[in-house]
C-alpha cells in the first residue's frame, strides 16, 4: 500500500487544540514530510531539522550534506520564521549544484508537505528574476490549496513589488480579474499598504489611490476570502488617509449596492467607526 493511502485517515483531521495533544502518528508524518499541517499548533510543533532532512532526501538532494548540516546547527539562533528562510536558502544552494536542478525544484514545489512548498515559494525571492518573472514563478503558490503556502507566496515577492510599485500595479491588473479567488486575493493582499509581518508600502500609505486599478474591480467580489482582504486593504489605508477611504466606501455602496460591497465597506471602516 502506498504511503499516501496509509495516511488517508489523517487528512480530514481538524488539528489538536494544543501541541501536547497532537497524536504521535500525525507528528511523525508531519516531520517525515508526508502530511500537511492543518493549524498553527502543528506548524509550531514541527522538528525542522528532521523535516529538512526528510524533504532533502525526497527531492533528490543529499540530506547529510555539510551545507544543510551547518544550517540546521545554527537554527536555534534565529526566530522561528527566520529558520524557514535559512532552510529554504540551504536547499536552494544545494539545488544550484545539482545536475537536474529543474527536476529538483519541481519536486519541492509539488511536495506533499505544505512547509516544503513554502520553502519552494521562498526560492522566488532568491532567484534574482525580474519582477514579471517573479510574479509568474510565484503564481502556482498563490493558488496553492494550503493557506500557509498562499501567505508565503505574497510575502516572497513583497519587497520586489515595493521596489517597482507602478510596474507591479500594471502587472497585477489581470490577476484581480482571474477566475481563481486565491489569485484575486493574492493581488490584494500583496499590495496592502501596511500588511502583517512584512514591510509596509509607504507610497500606498500616502497615496492609496494609486492602487485603485487593483481594488476597484474587487469591490463586489463574490468570495468572502477576497472581500476580507480588500476590506483589510482599505482599513490599512484608513489609518493614513481616512477621508479618502470614507469617500471611496460611500461611492462604492452608492454605485454597487450589493451585500458584498456593503460587507467590504463596513469592515473597511471599522477603525474609523471606533
């Protein structure tokens, strides 16, 4: 029986409320890179050295290489999220020396572990590609079924977007018209003026109207996932340009008096309403 079949009974789990309650069978599968995490507790419970070695072996790299061993040895000196970045870099460097780099990269990008796919998404940051190529490379991760991979996807290209904001707005205009709500949400979340756990976009804090070509098409989006992102985008902007956000929401509701637009406007104005 294939490993995936053996673990099928674990895939529909809700996830433990505390790390201590995670079943050993689940934890082993997570650390062996055979299963996706389903909540933050599982993510925090991961043994990164074990997972990194497991994934390296799965994708055709030397799990006992000096490069990876050195990275694992220093992980304790870094904050939890920084540790993932260092592992991603070590795997990237090892792949650069591999005779079948594209095949290795594909195996990581399609790995069963969501964390492994997050590492693959972080490779986009390391690639040195032009902005347009970075966006195309990160698209598969922006559409990933796992919420964690989708978050890492926009974080991976955030700095590149800040560095070429006008170009980014032009390139992302077709993203907000995509049939996939994950892709539409990516364009909104990526350009939030303030965002969470990421660099702020000072230009959009000062002049949020520059991104209207991205958020205007989403004002009545049918996806609650997208609606929440747009509302958060405008709530960010309201902290530096409150009058503009207030007027924009009033216009949206007047022009598009739908339940979706009213929901976005109400959430967008939550800071101003306090």
